[in-house]
């Protein structure tokens, strides 16, 4: 019965048309291809989306955290301006303000006599001036 072809059908059928009761191999190939392409394109999208974060890893911690937050905001809101801002921030090398400020603070702590724990060190007082010499009569001599 599988050999009977409908009278309106042409004699030569294309290779992708399956006979009744047979497996449609073209459908199976297309399903596997689409699943693979969705995974590949999704992986590419997430790699591209994480590009600013990867670039910011060479920078400072605060800069990396700001770029990561901007990337997450752009991922969830679909506002691409956040991603562009994160990419630009990752490309810019921000100057280091914290290291000189910490050094200044440590120097001021040393000068004030306090250590890092906030305990006061004994401050060395200046030596007191010597008393003026007295004369034989017990009266000090003033000039």
C-alpha cells in the first residue's frame, strides 16, 4: 500500500518528503540545528554582554564593581546605554586617589602620636629650661 501514490501527485517526489509512517529526517535535522544555533547565539550574546566586566578586571575593584552593576542593569532592563556606559568606564583607567589619601592619613596618625588602633602613645615633652643661677646672697640676678 506504501507503493500507491495519489493520482494527482507527480512521479518524482523530492527527497525530503517522507513516506507515510516513516521518520521525517529533515524535521529532526532542523530541530537539532535550531537548538544548536540558539545555544551558540545565546552563548555569544552573554560573552559579548560580559565584555565590559572582563575588561574591568584589569582595573581597580571599585571600577570593576560599577561596571558589573551597569552590565546587570542593562541585561535586565534592555537599556543599551548602561552597557555602553559600562564599556566606556571599563576602557578608562581611573586615577588612584585612595593610596595617597591613605598615606596622608597614616602620616598624620604618626605625627599626632596615635597608632592605628586609636591608642595614644606617650608624647615626649620638651625638656624644661634650667633654673637661673642664684648669687651668694640668695637673690637671683636679673639683667
